[in-house]
């Protein structure tokens, strides 16, 4: 960890820049008086963090880091209708698209709590589950796993989020079509290492750090949709904003 900390500091300070070759395992072992395995582990940690890239037969190099772009999470964008993600991509003159897969599912204990679903009886499907890969000009930007209660949407034109007359309009606009007015959202933000499946979908290094957002939309006190969102931190910054208005008559 000490070796990785020192190399990381040299990278972040700009002493080592993109494309520079890092010391080899034998060089690190000699400099720090450690075993080669320890030196290799230090380099591997930097690769895992996305700061370096290993080139077999050549060495380990400071990774070319993509320009970080901002993803705006703003209640006003959700309230005006349409896809908030597509609007964010438009800010950067990019085309916002997404791949998806929807299916009915039986909610897990965690999802049941988040959606305030009644106690489970059997294993009958009670949510519509949709998995997304969001892209900007074809490059993966973020992942999302979404759950909506079938008790709310079953038999309506919006039961499938990405099919039907209101497909791709975003949760707020779709729910409005069935008389459900979303009033607010709550988000829990954290960070962790990417899972192998997430790293593959986002085209990032295994174990790279990702931002996680647990979002739930509410119609007053009733939760109507919840989602887990995953964003690679080396590519994007998340900006939060809200509208302030005068409520006087």
C-alpha cells in the first residue's frame, strides 16, 4: 500500500504523466527492499484503480485518462418530461441511447423494502425489472437496474418502460400518463469497486471505482420506482441541482 500510495501521488501530481512507464517490479523491489510479488501487487493496485495499464512484455504505464464529463441530476429535468439522460448527452452534443432488457420478476427483500411492497406470498412476479446500458455516441456511460411495482402498472400502456406509446419518456412522464404524479425522489450515493459484469458492460478495468446511486421515485409517500445506477468515476462527475421558487400566492 505504501508503494502504491507513493506512485499514485506522483501520477496525481503530474510528475508522472499519461504514457510514462512506471518502474518495473524488479526496480521497485530493489528501491523499496521488498519481494517482487509485493512490487507486482503495488502495480496491480494502480491498474485496478484505473490509473495505470499493464502491457505484457513491455511494462506498466500511466493510463491515458478520458476527459471527465458532467452528468446532471436535476429534479427540474425529470419534471419537464422526456429522458433526463438524453438531455444530459445533448449538453455535450452527443447522442444519448440505451440498450435494455425488461422482464417480470419477484422482488428481492431489499427491493420490497424500497418499494414498500407487502410481505411476499409465494414467488409470483410482482415487479417489472429493466436492466439498462446507457451510451453517449455509442460509448457506455452508466448502468441502471430498475424495478416498478406491477400492482401499479399491470394492464396499463406503460407497463413496459421501453415499449408502447410512451416508451423511453422517463419514469416521471410515463407515470403521469396513468395518473400518477411523481412529487420527489430520494437518492443514496456511495462508491465501490466495479463488479466483473459491470466492468465488462462499462468497458473499464475490473475493480475500477464506480459511483453507485440508489434512487427511488415517490408519488407523495408512495414509492413508485426504484433503481440502482452505476457510473465510472474516472469518466464522469455527477452534478446535483434543484429548482428554487417562490410559493407565495
